[in-house]
C-alpha cells in the first residue's frame, strides 16, 4: 500500500516537472518572438541618446497660416486733458496675457498706417496698439489744398504737439492698465504690462525717443516712461544742434534704430547723417542695434502703397524689417535666448542684403 502511494507521488512529481519544463519552452518561445522588436527599440533609444532631435531653428518670420483677427478700433479719452486718442489694436490668437507694443505714427499719419507691422507682430504673440495723435495726424493735411499740404505739415511740428504725443503714450498705458484689471472689459487679463515695447516712425520715432530715455534741454527726462522696457525707432533723429551724447547718454533700456541710405525728409531737412548720430550717442551700458537699409527711402518703413510717380520700394525691405524687429522684441520682451542668438549671430547677417549696414553692441559682447 505504501509502495503504491510512493509510486503515485513520483508520478505526480514527474508530471509536475514535465509540465513546468514544457511551460518553460512556451515562455521562451514567446520571448523569442519579441526579441527582434526589443533589439530595434534598444537601437532606437541608443541612436536618439547619441543623436538628440534638433529643435526647429528660430525663425522671426514664421507665422501661423490662419487668418489674422481683424484689428479693433477704439477711441479713448485722456480725462486729465479732455483729449481723445484713437487706437487700433492688433490682437494675437493666444488666450493668455501677451506682451504689449505701442506704435506712434509719423507726421500726418494715423492709426491705420504700417499695417504690416501690426499684423506680423500680433501673429507673433504681441498685443500691438497703434496710437493716433490729434494735432499731428492726417487731419493736418487732408482738408488742405494740394499746394498747401507741405506747409500745413511743417506747421504741425510744434513743441506742443511733441509734448502732446509724449503724454498720449502715458495716457494710453494708464488706460490699458485699467482695462486689464476690469473684469467686465474684453481685455481683462489679456495684457502683459510687465513687458511693454515702444516704437514709431519719423515723428513717431521722435515720440518713441522722448518716452524711452532721451534727455531734453531744461526738462531732462521728464517724459521718460518707466513702464517701457525696449524701443524700436524707424527714421530716428537728433535734437537740433544738441550733442547726441547728452541727448541719448542716459538711455537705460535696449534700443534698435532703423534707417536707410536715402532716408531724408522734406519737412525738416533731416539727413541720413543726422539720423545716424543717434547710435553713437547711446551709452555703452545698454544693448543697442542699428540697421541701415541700402537704397531705402523715408517711405520704406510705411505700408508701401504704390502711387503714380512714386518710386517702387525694394520688396526685400519689409521682410528684413520684420525679421530684425521681431527678434528684438522676442529677445527683450520675452527673454527668448534663441532670438538673441539669431539677432546677434550669422543668421541675421545672412538674411540682410550684403549692402545693408548692420551693427550692434552689448555691454558683455561688444561687436
């Protein structure tokens, strides 16, 4: 009886061992099926560790293909001066708060000008606010006879209009701050007012200079707006016969200056040489840039609407303008280091025309 029990136990152990032996073969066969996949996966991991995927190169001209939102026209009032200030806002597609760029038009212009700048900068994620300055806007010449228009424009280049423009900038910034904190307003929390840029063309460049650190005789830096963190001037100019180092030596934020080899003005006889005195007048303690577009007229920075008798613009100028200014804003309003490398590297120089003059200087890496 005992012998039979032992015999049955041996048989049971033998069957159990045989079952595990067969199961081992099954598991091994299953593993062998996955071995090629595992080898490929391991090879891929090893490849990407040694050859990391390169990020897409920085490109200041890249924008979304989707249609840009229509600009929003608003007229605000500076209650302190009882002065209306028409605005045109170009809004980005993003939902979060965006850095803000203000733009001041030239003499006889309006909030409707330089649309190419507003559309591109907004598509790059900025809220772009175009100001219109009463007293030096399009109303100055529109009702004047053709032969009287130049005289009408010259008569608008007054000290009062200049100061009005400076105060317009501060009034608009105050209004933007109010809208940004108003829970009932469409712009509630849409504006990143810690990162504000200022820009303008011609008389708008004078406006930009005045609120971005320029020193004036008698009043000093009274109109400097501390909320502005970076500035771009199209067709900059000096203050009469004053020493540029005295006018611009106290600037403390990054500046970019753009002009052309034919950027003169019939209004106040400003020459290209006058415009180029601004850059050396800026201190070495800030980041500063200057682009001189070859063969560019004063109108090169406008929208470029073709009119009979008007010289056709170089189609390369606008892309160059958009590229360097966008990289500048990305560098100083977004602290984008890829933008900085592009702006200060070979890629920027390669995009520009060989006959353009491009220079920049930073406190830590003077060129």
